[in-house]
C-alpha cells in the first residue's frame, strides 16, 4: 500500500550503530523497576549478600593458614601434637563454622535471587511485549505503510532477545561484580596496603589491554553484523525469488554474488571472533603474571620481615597474607574481565532498548471524535432514542458541548466528499478536488489506471489517513467529529490482499462480530456463497487456518473474508479490488455473494474489470487523482469519453 | 546423529589444519594453566620452610641445583628463578591461548562459510519440486539461523569441549598428587554436581524445546497482525487483538519462567559444591596439618588444592553447558543435513541438445502429478500442438492446472507420463540452460529484486544496452511510468518490489522476460493487476513486435485471450475445448459462461 511513500534506500539489516541516546539506560531501569518493585529490591539484597559471601572467604582462609602456621612453628619448637591440636584446632573450627554460616546465607540468597530473577525477567519481557503490542495497535496505518514489516518484527525478536540478556544476566552480574570488587578491595586493604597496590597496578595494565583489544573488537564486531545482515538479506531475497532465478538461468550469477558476500562475512567474522577469542586467554594469563608478581613481592616482603601496613594497623607480614592475596587476585581479575565482557552486551542491549522506546514513543493515532454509534429505537412519539439492546437500528449520538444537548441521527450510510485534496506526503498531492455523493443504498464505483488514487479515497473515508483540505460527511456529520472506532465499525471493508488469522474458519468469520453465534456466522457464510466449500473442508467450519490461510485457494480465502464482512453487517461497504485475484468463474460465485451483501447498503467498489462495476449507480473515472468522468454506465457510454474508450476498448480487440 | 556429524565435518574443508591446531593449542594452554598453580604453590611452601624440600614435586631438582651454587641461606635468587619460570609458563600459555583463539576463529568462520556456500549452491540447484517441498521460509532459516547455531557449537567443540574434560582430568590428577588423601573430597562432590546438572538439563530441556515453538508461534501471530493491520483497524479489533496477544504472551512467559526456575538450581548447587569444598579442605586440612606436624600436607597445598577444586567445578559446569548447547544445535544440524541430502529432481541429460530450433510446442499424452504419492493427477492426457509464432490463450478456473501446464515447457517440473516437445525435441533431452533461455516465462507469483530498475531488467540479458532496456519497457508499457519516476531507470526497487504497485511490477517483469528474446514467451496471469487498456496495449505490441515468438497467455479475462489464434480451456486438469473465440462461443459451454459473466452478466441484473 505504500505506493507513494517510498522508503529511503537502506540495507534492511545491520543498521549502523548510532550513538546511544543519553538516559536510555536509566529510563529502562525505571521501567523495569515499575514492573516489579518488591522483587527487584529482594533481588538486589540477595545479590549483595551472595556477593559478600563469595568475597569474604579469603579472610577466613588467611586466618586458618596463619593459625596452622603458628601451630607448626610451635610444634617445631617442641609443642606436642596433642597440645597443638587442642590449642589451635578449636579456633580453626570456630572460624570455619562462621564461614559455613556465611556460605549458607550466600547460598540461600543465590537461590532466591535466581528464582526471583526468572520471574522478573520473563515477567518484564512479557509486560514489555504487551506494552509494545498494545502501542502498535494504537498506531496509525501510516506507520505500517512507512515501516518495513521485517523492521517492526525485529523489535519483538532481536531487540527483546537482547533485553532478555540484559535483564537476566548483565544487570545482576554487574551489580554482583561491583559489590564483589568493593568487598574484595576492602578486604585487601584490611590485609595489606603494599599487596593491594600491586594488584591495582596489575588491573590497570589489564584494563588498558582490554580497552585496546575490545576497541578494535567492537569495530570488527559491527562489520560482522553488517556483513551478516547483508548476507542473510541476500539469501532471503534470492530464496524467495528462487523460481524466478531458475526461470532466468541466474543460478551461476547468484552463486557468484553470494560467494562475494559470504567471503566478506567470513573474513569480518573471523576478525571479530579473533578479538573475542583471544581476549580471554590474554586476560587469564595477565592474571597469572600478576599472580607471579604477587608471589614474588609477597615472599620478598615476608623473607625480609617487612612491616605490613593495613587498615587494621601494622604488624609483621605473614605467609597467610600472601596466600590470601593469591586468592583475592584471582577473584579481582576474574571480576574485572567479567565487567569488560559485559560492557559489550550492555551496549548492544541498550541499542535494542532504544529502538523499543522509539516504538513506544511513536505518536499514536489521534482521535478527537466525540460522536458515537449507539443502538437506537423509536419511542412512542416516533423520536429516535438510545437503548441498550440490539435493535438493528443504529444512531449517531451527537453531544453538543455548547448547550449540553444530545441529538440522535439515524445511521443511514450517506457519505459525501466535498472538494477533497490529499497527499501522503505534504508537498505531493495525489487527490485533487474530489467530490463524491453517495446516497444510502447506492453503489459507487471507482475506475481508473493503477495509481490513479482509487484506494486512496477509501483510505480517507475510514480515516486511515486524514484529508488535507475539503470535507467528508457521513450522514451529514463531519467524519472528523466521529469517533474513529465507531466510524470504522459502520464501514465494512473487503480488500484485495486477504488477511486471515490463525484459527478456525469459524473464528475468522466471527472476527467481523465477536459475539456472533455459530448460526449467525454460518448464515453469513451462506450469504457470501462460502458455505458450500467450507462444508467440503476436512473439518468444516472447524478447519484450522494457519499461516496466511494456506491450503485454501485465493478465491476461497476471499470468500471467507467476505463472510467476515457480512457477519459485521455494516451499512457501508468498501470493496477494494476484492475480486481481481480471483478467476472469473469463481468470481461469478463471489460476486453473487457480494451482490447479496450489497443489498440495501451504500457500497464503494474499486475494480479493474468493468463488468464488476457496470451495474453501479455512479461510476467515477479517476485519472491522476482527479475525477474526470462520473455517471451511470449508460450515461458514460453516451458521453463517449474515457470510460467509453475503456469499455469498448475491451471489445475492439477482436 | 553420527552420520550428521560426519556429513557436516566434510564442510571443514581447507580449514582442517586450523580445526586440528586449535584443540592442540588449547591442550598446551591447559597444560600450562595446570602447572602454574602447582608451581606457585610449591614456591609458597619453599618460602615458608626453605629447608624442607621433600614435598616439592616439580621444583625440587631446580632448587637443589640452585642451592648448590648460591648457597643454602640465600633464597631470594631461587625465588626469582622460580618466578621467572612461572612468568615464562604464563607467557607460553598466553601464546598458546592466543594462537588457539586465532585458529579457532578461522576454523569456525571458515566452516560456517563453507557450510553456507554448500547450502546455497545446493538450494540454487533445487528444482521447483524441491523448493515446494521445503518452504522458502524454512530454507532461509536453515541458511541463516541454523548455520549460525552449528557454527557456535563447532567453535565450542574445538575450543572448550577439549579444554574442559582435559582440565577436569588433569586437575583431578594434580589434586591427588598435591593433596593426597585430601583429594577424595572431590570424589564426594563431583557426583553431586554432575547429577544435578544432568537432572536440571533433563527437566528443563523439553520445556525449553516446547516453549521455543510457542515463542515462534507468538512471533508468527505478531507478523500476522502487522500484515493484517488494515483488517484489524477496519473491524476495530485492537482490543480483541491485545487480549489475544496478552494471553499468548502470558502463556509463553509462564513456560519460560517454569524452565528458568528449574535452571535456577544450577548456580546455587554449583556454589554449594564450591563452598563445601572450601569448608572441607580448610577443616580437614588444618586437622591433618597439625596432627601430622606438617608432614602429610603443607600450607602451600591449601591454596593449590582450592585452585584445582575451582577448576574442576568450572570444567564440569562448562561440560554441561556444551552438552545443552550442542543438543540444541543438533536439531539445526539435522535440518541442514536434510538440505545436503536432498537430490535435485531435475538433472541435465547425458548428451544434451544445445540448440532450440524454433518455438513449436507439442504435448503428447501428458499426465502430471506433483508428487509420487499424490492420488490425483494435476494434468491428465493432455494433447496439444502449438506452432511457432502462434498466440495461445489458456483459460480455466482456479485449480484447473493452467500454471502447471505451462511450467512443463521450460522443464520446471518433469511430466509423470507422456512427452513435452519443444522445437520437435523432448524437453528432457535439452541442456537445461539452453531450454530455459529459449523459453521466457513471466511467473504468476513474480518478484523483483532489490536494486535499480536497470539492474532488475538486466536479469533478462546481462549485456543489454540502455536502448534495449527502454525498448523492452515500451513494449510492456512500463516505460511510461518509469519515466515518471524522478530517477527513471535508476530508481531503486526495494526488496520484494514493495515500492512499485502490483501493475507496475507485472509490467517490469514482462519487460525483464522480453529482454531474453525468447523463442517462446509465456505470460502466466501476468497482467491481472494491469488495467484493461494497458493490457490491450501490451498484447498489441507483442503481436506486432515479436510475431515469430510463440506466445502463451494465461488469463482470467476473456478480453486478454479472445484475439489469440488458439484458445485452450482447461477444466480440472483436462483440456475441455480448443478453438478460437468464435468457435468456442458456439461450442463451449464453459467459455460462453465466462464470456457472459464478464461482458454482459453483471449488466443484466439492473
């Protein structure tokens, strides 16, 4: 339908990474927090507890080793094994018991954390999805005409997937890592300033190296994403056009082009992967080297009997300190490399979050209408009044804000366009000065070349787009005053592209009127001439339609969509090329169905086949957005204008 | 499963060396990584009691040698040497690790490249029948997502799958050497962890598999909603759609949560094992140390043992992760193999004919069904003679097999029985490229490709001059609207041709086929979206400009075929009648019926 709105040329995937907008992260966090306040706080507490539990064993380790070392020394200087055990084992047991208790706390909180996180993650994604979906339902048709379906879909797939990572892994891990790092730093400082200094220097070197590799890695990673997008896009396009490829003997060329893309992808992804795959061994072994330095410096301090300085005061440097620091350094460096690994994932996820926010921030369809459609009946005075029951009589309820009165106008199906101008983009007018008067029960047809503006007119009547100038009145009411939902409810539409939904045939027909009974649906199907073929289906009305209604022929799908419109029973119908993809034999069946449907309704018909529109009350001949001829078939034939040419042109070619 | 792996392995191809080097290097890296904590531990022991060398397994000879030369009291040089050894080991490990990373990246990306190319080339050689069998969307998934999955697993396997089990075994051995009896504590813990990991993945995997299917369905329904937005809005069903979606999304959420809650056991259990080890080693170790007076076990062993303990647990964790990953990608691998195993149903004959003489077409008693298993024939006993240069119209209802009939001519499908002759020779005897070059066909479901109009047109003839392009477009009445575009013939066509209307697309497709200068031109309902006037103009241009080309027109409208030399009416896969417009009006009920329905029928109701 985006005939006039051309998308700018762009590769469909691998969007270039824009600079992230500021505040995306905090907005995202706020949103998450608003979904799950209490669980989030619980998780936060749990993370803190388990992080501390992971970080503090080194204190106990140091204590135990120091105690045991003292014991050994005492034994060397003559203490008996029994006395040593009695003296030094109880404090060890006490320390280890305390450690075990801390562990239990850590375990319990880790367990609570992961369980709660499962709920929070999936729940947040669910809420986000429904938020997006709900928002999407509110967007104007223009959004769908100007955005590629694949791009819209990727919000629900790629972007949500990257957020899943962010919520379930990155965020808790970062909190965890930061807390561990802090705890470890405090512990280190409490043990020895000197050794802490060594670790800090080592970590600075490591961060520097990571930045170097990570920086070029990000570049190659982006290149890989772009190549991947290009290759996959190409594959998708070619496979979808496979039959055309065969018909044109294009296979060698298509393979050649694929090879080029594929080789580029290979070299880009190799480059990106090399960065990713070498980062870990480099970090690990830098950690090892740091480890060695710690041993070296630690043992130097120890053997030289250097006084140790720490938060807790000064004392003699012990071997326990060295051993503890070895453990601490592992923890410290591991967490630093964790952090550097997460940073990439976070940037990617935030890009996804930003795209989702873009969708959520999209301007919704505005509706300032206040005239509503209500069930009505005539009271004893012959006055039209509102009622709650379904009477089959509908009325426009028109409140007047000036004097507070309400008037009721019976829904008739009188549609008038007055000097309407319209363009999909502001400076490009595609409809000029179009005036149409459709009285209730009339059949109005639009004829004209492709691109003449036929579909555009129907887009305006149901307010998928708003007119630039002029007026459209429905039963005498300006359609801008009518609530869009009520306006659309009063219009039935059958389109050329039939969209059926996954579900049974019955579900699809009932789509027109959700509270319709099975009998009503079947009656509608009978009216649309769909009943006989539906009966022939393996499960009749309960046959499942999947995908885009596969398994049924185009004509059969169209018949179902007509039945769908029939069950809605609107006073005005728009048939947009409803029969052009149906072969003529089937069409005669379909048109019989449609003729039944048109009885007593105002109908707008767009068709290529003049035979379909011949019996219309008024035929409009459109050319380049202007109505050039109007009148009944006989009038137009008598005029001997364009319509006459078209009509006779079909015969002339004998 | 073994077969699948074997088949995929053949795609490693020129990256075999990388694929073998990478695990070997990983092995070396692991050896280094295992030695480092051992030696570091011995260093600590040495510092603490420089005179006691009995417990030092690796460093004893070096220390003894050093002590002889620098003396027994001077321990600093010895420490320095040991540290130097450690640094060298770390650097070696760094080198091996980096090289392994490089080779592994080359191997896995190269493997993916070969796999993709293999699949793509295979898919290009598929016949229509093969394509019908796999739907296009499933072909695309196999070439994209499935390949990526398999690549990931491949990378995991050549890198981590060797690393982790090796690390596991080595660490256990080392733990026993260093810790002696203490190492038994691992034997207690490992089964607990292994059991949990297996149980958890066993429980969670089926749920995941199920929920992924649901998730796909959910996304499918979003796609449906986006595609049918006009319907949704027209029927004011936004709220209904929201409700439907919320229910489905909630369902997915519940299943995912269930599976992840099970997975949530993994982490705490792993931590439990680690903590258990820590407490156990500290407690038992101190007891052992003091009671043996430091003989059975020394202080340095504490940290070493703990380091090995961590490594053992980590490698177990990794193994379980690899297990989950590979089983998940096994399904991808199977899907890929299905394509590799598929044989194209249409192949070139042994001694192909390389020239198509003329545009004569003969159907000799042709019958056809789409698959061997199908009960119903799509075409039966078709006999038809078309002379070079004739215009033939084919009409009939949906399901009357009009498209099927003409797809037999360029051998898009092979007949089930009978023969189709082009230029007097059976189509199965031609070289396929020769035949298809001679037969131009505008398919009913036609596509344009992303690129400029020019690039699209040149599909028909790569070397066509700009004048030829314009000429072809004039014939197909495409020139008029192309000239209206700001960039004319350089206008960019979006993927799938979404930025041109249906009628414009059809006209471009006709021009593209005309550029092939085929001997036979087939239009399969190719002007359905074009208005009657243009349709007539196109037919007129063809009659005048390419009179020698055999033209076959499938159409819905009588007006499109009524001036043809021969009109064939198909009904339910059989020829119902053959004749020209006048004779058919006389003789054919079906023709008369269609004719009246289109020309007069509607008018009579008034």
